[in-house]
């Protein structure tokens, strides 16, 4: 289950590591999210948000984030990456 704050976090938080470091979580491609899922998402808040973003992409409802991206600027805030990747 998620709340509105989770959707806002997807448009504000950025990836703290890897190929898409510095990119908004909502802008990470589905292929990369699937790869991360196979490797196992990081623990904690970051992993929860990445899993939520993957579900949004799989179900094709990315448009729900469009108005949020216009309302909330990326703050380049990064959730802690609990674990090594």
C-alpha cells in the first residue's frame, strides 16, 4: 500500500548510485528497474520506492506522476541506499 507522499517522493528523490545516479526515481527506465528487482531491490525506503515505480511502469499508469512532476521540483534528495550495490 502506498500514500500520496510516496508518489511525491518518486518525483522528488534521485537515485543515489549506479547508472542512473542523480536521476529522479520516476525517470528510471523499466528495464533498469526489472534488472534491479532480479538483483534484489535495496532494503529500506529506497527499495520500497523503486518497487513502487516498477509496479507503476508495469501497469502503465506513469501518467499519474505527470501533474506531480509539474508541481514538485526534483530536490535531488536521495534516500539512504541501505546496502551495497
